[in-house]
C-alpha cells in the first residue's frame, strides 16, 4: 500500500510539473502573439506612409521615407521586446509565430533603403539596423529565408512602382528598377532552392521582372528615355 501511495504521489508531481510547463509555454505563446500583433499594426502604418511614393515625384520620395522613421524606430523596440520573451535555444520552436511579420519588416526596411540609396540592404546591414543578430548561434536573429522572402516582396512592390512612375512622368526610374530587379533575379538563380515557400515566392519574381521589362520596352519604343 505504501508503495502504491508513493507511486501515486510521484505521478501527481510529474503531471503537476508537466501542467506548469504547458501553462508557461502557453503564456509565452500569448505574449508572442500580442507583440506580433503590435508589430503588424506598426507595419501597416509604415506601408500607409510609403504608399505615397506611387503618387509623388522623385524629389519627394526621400522625404516620404523619412516620415516613416518614427515607426521604424518603434519596430526596433518591439523586436527587443519579442526577443526578451524567447527562452534560450527556443528560437525555431516559436519561429513560425513571427516569421511572417519579420518578412514584412524586411520588405518595408529594404524598400525604404532602396528608395533612398538605390541599393539593396544586405542581411548583415539589416540585422544591425534592426538591432538583432545575424547568425543563428547568437540567439534571436534574422533568419536567412525570412530575409530572402522579404526582398522578393520588395521586387513585387518595385514592379508596381515602375508602372506608376511612368504615369507620373518619370521615365528614368523604371530603367533603374529594371537593372536592380534583374540583378536580384540573377542572384536568386544561383541558389539551389527547394520546392517550398521560398521557391514559390521566387517563381513570382519572373512575373515581376517581365512586368518591368514591358514598361521599359514601352518607354524605349516611344522614345521617352532619350534626353530632352
């Protein structure tokens, strides 16, 4: 009887510990969900600001990007808060819960950088700008696939900008975008991508590039790319 009582107590203790672990994990998941929701809202605000690039002149685009600076600063703070929630060595355990918003942040940040500099923001530079690590061994970091998906979304937005630039009478920007996206396409073709989300996203790049090339071709045959 004493042995049975001891076994029952051990089982009770075991499952009590399990319940505590489950409760703690659910609490972590809920906190992550709240932080992600906050970042989603800020990203919507940033995108709303940046949308005006499709209706403004070249000289105004830099000012538009600077208007989004306070929201980008919020994102940095929110990433620090998210990082503080993740237990050691648990990055990929919870990664699926925030990867979509990180990809969105990559897109928005690289878009603003391109609009100001005409260049692609590297993963290393972006990691530093966001205040997170680049390498997995350093804990909470910018996942490589999230970065790549983010810049593929950038190509999609630039294809749209190429079309709208012509509407605004800017015939130089589509040529610059074409060169930039072509370079991206060449780079991605060097990668041996598996048949997954990244591969499917890459497949859309050829449609973005085709759209941009059609714009450039139209500009060329109309003679709009010639110096006035």
